[in-house]
C-alpha cells in the first residue's frame, strides 16, 4: 500500500509541473484530448468544440483558392501564355511590382513552398482563378536579376515559372493590364516584388527573423510573424491539454502559423515555442502551448483587424497572453 501511495504522489507532482509549464494560470477548457508532453513536437488534439469549425469565417476575405475571382473569362488568353520579358512597374502603396511583357501583374501564393525545392499548392479550381505562368520563354529586364528566374514541376507535370524561388501566377480577376486586384486576396496572395518577396512588405521586418515582437499603440507589445503580420490565439483552442477548435471552414479565415527556427526569433522566450500536429497532419506553431494563427483580414504589416473577432480571437502578447484584455480575464 505504501508503494502505491508514493507512486501516486509522484505522478501528481509530475502532472502539476507539466500543467504549470503550459500557462495553466489562464482558464482552460478541459475536454478529452490526449495529454501532451512539454517542448518539442506535440501530438494532435481536436477540441470538443469541433462543431465550431466556422468560427471567424464571417470576414469574407477569400479562401485557399483566392475568394472572389471576378470575371474569370476576361482576358483569358492573355492570362495563360508565357510571360516573355518580365518588367518592373512602380505602383502607389505597393512600390515595385513585376509584370509580364504585356503589363499583366504577376503574383505569388503564401501557401506555396519556395527555395531550392519549390512547390505549387494551387491546383484544380485554384489554378483556374490563379493561372500558373508557364516557365518557357521568360526573360528579365532592368530591375530583375536573371538568377531569380527558375521553374517548378506542377502536379499535372507542366513547368511553372518561379521568381526568387516562388511559383508565379496571374489573377483571373484582373480584367486589364495594370490591374492589381489580386493583391491581398485571402491574405495569402500578393503582387510579386522583383526579388520574389510580397510587394509592399519588403521593409516590414528583418528577413532573418521568423517571429518577433512589435509595439502597437492600442495593444502594447504583440507578436508578429516573419512578414510583420499580427499573430492571434483562439479562445476555443486549449493550451492544456493542447487542442484545436479551428477546423474546416475556420481555416479559410485563420491560417495556422508554421513552425519556426527558434534561433530566428526575438522578443519571445524560444523555450516556450513548440510544434503541434493538427488533425490533417500539418504542423502548427504554439507559444506557451497556445496555437498561433494569422488573420486573412489583415492585408499589411501592422493590421490588427482580427483583434476581438466574435469575442474569441486576440492578438498575442510577448508573454503569450491575450492582448487588450485585463490580466484577470
């Protein structure tokens, strides 16, 4: 009997320590998800509120396929051919953007993968709204380095142009050369800058940082991602045990923040950053066990349009708390 008492006491102490490490001072929903270890990669947990998958979808800012595409048939022929000679054009508020030889704006998709092994994640209906630019017959002009051009093999076997490692697209909602209607759609589509970065965002943050803290006049110190976009947490999630309450349609509006290199963060405790495995197998960054998201309604660095949405979504402070909310709440 004495051995059993000792074992039970030891297990209780371990549970208290783990709970304290995950911000247990805040009110948590309980539910029946798996208990997660502290640090490293966390196993998937689906919140008991999975029926609330539509939380936050009222923003109407588009979805993975780019939301409202406008007149998809206008200028169809001009939107599907090779880019030929790329040019740089200055646009108010966006700065320098890249166009094809006929002046049509070229775009990039944040959900794609760039770098040495680029990948396009825009297929099927998405590729109808955002026609991939063929890799053939592409050259550069003043302002664009030839080394930035490349190609990627798409799921259908065709070759797509890349710029700065990012797959290049046109937007079916642009009805004439010079239009930039695709910029900011869904919070994930942006006109291309000459170096492959999103136009209008180049100076937002130090490119070496993947997560940092900035000062907001109303909210104080809040966390932003590598592009300077505000990071949020969701009250229907749970930090202990770790669970997600944002599923299905919710993910069209609130994008999970991808894991970061903890050596490239500033202003937050890297020891409190962990990786969570979502129900679909994708990885999401957590700060003090709270899952992090960006809001598609934010179109530029500094926006905090997601703050207080439905009384459930809040910007994240440098201590992983809810920004703009009294400490007792």
